[in-house]
C-alpha cells in the first residue's frame, strides 16, 4: 500500500485533495492523511487547496457518503 500512496501523492495532477473512508482512520494518518470531523473520512490536502475553500470541498465530499 505504501508504494500506491507514494505514487499518488507524487502525482497530484490538478487534484486539490485525496479523500478516503478507511476502516481505521489512524492507520491512514500514518501515511499522510488527516482526520476530519466526519466519522471515517480522512483527507490529504495538496498545496493547491489553500487557494480554494477547503471547508466547502470537505463538506461536498462528506455529503457523498461512503465511497
């Protein structure tokens, strides 16, 4: 799994963030995600996210439910 994350986080493209619904959010934190106030939703923000409204993006993704 580490190789997958290293590849993804090294190739952001135009993504502002990576989101995940892991079974164990604390394990996701170990590979660079941060927990959110939404249960089991974690995020890793790109540098480009600071130029947008991260709070709006987070709420939009949380509204999708588990994916």
